[in-house]
């Protein structure tokens, strides 16, 4: 699956995102609105990880969906 599809169907995927990354709040997920760069930024903030690690986690999640 590609990110354009995630972005277009964000309301459907938001629950899966929150399940994967439980530290993200509803406000975080609302703010992201399907934008990958915003998701990576929020993961960095909430989990204290580097950008490349956030991108890797997003890629892994995307590969499973």
C-alpha cells in the first residue's frame, strides 16, 4: 500500500495508527490528518526517537497494511 491511499482514507486508518503507537493522543492523530511527515514528527516527540527511526517504524507499519 502506498501513503497516498493512507492519506486519502485517514479516518479509516487512524484507529490502526493509535493501536500501533499508543502514546499518540486523539489530538495528535487529528493533527496528523494523514500527513506522513507530521506523523513522523509526532512519533519523535512522543517516543523520543530520531527521525530515521520514526520513518523506519512508519515504513514497517505501511508494509503490513
